[in-house]
């Protein structure tokens, strides 16, 4: 009986920790300034810089 309680408590603790970390990650992602948007691959592709060559 004690092992079942420990397993359930451990599972709830792990899910609580994962939810906290995910919430913190989402909050830091949303608090970033919107001006710094990465250009992606087009910034480094030579075809997009010099079309026709």
C-alpha cells in the first residue's frame, strides 16, 4: 500500500514539475521583444540574395 502511494505521489510531483517548467518556458518566450524575429534560412541562401546567378 505504501508503494502505491509513493508511486502516485512521485507521478504527481513529476507532472507538476513538468507543468511548471513548460509554463516558465512559455512565459519567457512571450516576454521576448517582437522586433527580433529570425529571418530563417532565406538569410543565408545565396539564391535569394542574387537571383539569376
